[in-house]
C-alpha cells in the first residue's frame, strides 16, 4: 500500500480553558456552537489514500486545542458512499472504483477547524495486458492493470523466481479508465514454462502465462563479443551464463571519458570463483592490458605464468557478491568486457552488469601508470622512490630493474602514508626470464614474497646475482591504497 502522507501540523491555538473542556465533554454528541470553537481544530495525518476495493484503513488524526484529544467526539463523512464508506471511529472502507473525500469535524463545535483526505479506490489487483509473452533473461516485461504499485505487492515473480522492478507509472489519479503500468526484468533462471505472478498485500493475486527462453538477451556471446553502444546502455540486472559455458563477452564502443563496471553474481552457494576482466578489443593489441577483479591468481608474463597471491573471493559462496572495475579514459574507441565463472553448474547462472559513467575510482592513477601488467612494467634504478596509488581490485603495479655486473644486496620498501584503516600491502620479486625453474618449468620464477597490514612499513630484502627482475606491488585484499611510498635500493657486494 502507499504510505500515508503526513500533513504538516497547523500552529497550535491557544489552550482552551479547563471549564470549557469540561463543558465540551458534557456536550459530546451535541452540535451547539461556542464562541471559542474557532480555536479548535482536527487534523488528519494523511491528505491522500489509495485503497483496493474491500480494503479497510484506520484514519489517524489529532485534535489541537484539547488536552485529551481522544475524549473529543468526531464526525466522519464521505462525499460518495458508493466509493468510500467511513464509520464513526474513522475506519474507511473501499467500496467501488473512484475518488471520494472523507471529512472529519468536531461534533460539538461547528466553528472548529476540520480536515479532508482524498481517497482513491481501485479494483482488485488484475493484469489487463502483459507483453511480450515470449522472453529471454534480462528482457523487460510490461504489465498493464490495476493495483500494481510495487509498494502494495507482497510478492512478484516470473517462472518461480523473484522479479526486480524496472519502473512503475501509476494510473492517472483523475482520469477514468486509466491503469497502472509496471515493468519488471525477466529473472534468471526462471522456468521455461512459467507465469508472471503478483500477490497484493490485501490478499488478492494475479497471474499471466509466459514462455521463457533459457538464454539472456545478449546471447550468443560466449566467444564473439556482443556490441553495445556507450557505457550506460549496458545496464541490466538480469543476465545469465549458458548452462554449458561460463563466458560472456561485450564490446563497448562510442566511449568518452571514464566509467565503472559493476557485476553482481546472484547464485546461492554453488558458484566457484567468478572473475570479470576488461581489455582492449581482442585482435588489435597483442598483449592487452587487463584488469581482473576476482581472483586473477595467475597472469602470463614472458610466456610463463606469474603467480599472483590473492586473499579475496576465496569464499565459495558468491551470493549477491558485487564485483567492480574502475576504468579511466581507456585511450581507444572500444573495449571488451568479459564476465566469466569457473565450473558453472548445469542451470543458468544469474548475474547483472551495470556500467556507470563518470570518475568513480578511489584515487587518480599515479605517474607510473599504466603498469598493471608485467608487459608494462616501469623501469627503475637504484635509489628509486615513488608515490603509488592502488585503485583497488583494478590495479597492480609492476616495476622492472636490472642488477648490473656483480652480485647486489637489495631492499624494496613500501609504506602507506595515508590509510584510514588497515591495508594489506604485498611485494613480490620475480626473475625476468623466458625460462622457468626445474620445479615449475611453466612459471615465472617467484624469488621472494612479503606482505603486511596496517599503516606501517613492510620491506623485502635479499641478495641477487646480475640479471633482470620484476617487483610487483599490490594490495593483498584488493583494497585501494592512497599515497603508498615505494623505494628500491641496490648495494653492490665488494
């Protein structure tokens, strides 16, 4: 039901003398005016009400000018009893479709202030028209009928699954025959032969048969990206993966400025580690920069796998899990967005994707960006000091350095200068090579690794022979870091 609209209180009149209050109580039920009656008034806490035929509602009111308003007799009346009836206690009943006014006044004081509430009565909940009747996951279903206000519905589902409301336009209040228009998303994974079902809080219900294609509106897009114009056009809370694969690709074009991608997985418990990636269009960049949200534990570098320690999304329950990627001025006309899950179940996996325009990353990029991939590593030398910013799950910072001629001691140190709460910083040291170790021939050699929490300083130290190396700096729990000071010191060994 629509909530009652509270009417602002009128300024209180002067308090009525005690003797007059006693007289008023003795005259309950009478209609004799008094000289002081204009100092009294009754006010209702709502100026509009919406009722369904057969629904009852108690009016709430206040009497200004009496110490005990509940002891004052009131008179309620309806301008059209065929639409609304009201009893002596202020309980209104929806009788028939239409609009009427209910007035309340003080029974014993004809000159006292009175108040009016406008009541609209609509038919029992009903669907007059539903289209289309054949839908995919993520399609919008338009429903025309009566008593469809989402605030008045106790349940709304498609094919046995809760349906999210896209929009609601109520019937014109004063136009006879006007009807409500409700639009809802087709949820995944709604049953193929199902119904749109709505339950009203008054107890009524309505349903309409539908046929649901077990694919979302952008399929097939598990190999070739589905082109979408502009970031804001890819906003849909009800998409899904096909039962046989866990990949969906979208190509965004006509880009301008910065935007953020938000992905929300809606599968209870069975999902095994979801991931979202963003890259330049495939086929146009050999080693496209890629941002991974979860859990991006390995990337390829020099043809080998670079282990990427993470501690986020290691929970196998992805219920209502929200993932996001901030993207700032990508530098090309289009980008590919890939959404994937590992080991999808046999049924469609529901998720939503929303792309919002505007600068929403926690911190602007630092002077060494883009360096979120080992192929973009920033070259540093002995004595390097830089202020970094880690923009959360979208950002890793790679640095490359060379140990010349002889063996060197090294020190890599990081300190978060402005952290409002604990942040877990990680520094990893890799050898830059195309050849793995005998123990891990397909992996980029990980030489050392350290992580720490809080606002304090962490450091990685050791001894290195001449050669080329990588430092990777990131946040262990994919949190943003602002003003992270990173230093690299090399000392030759005599």
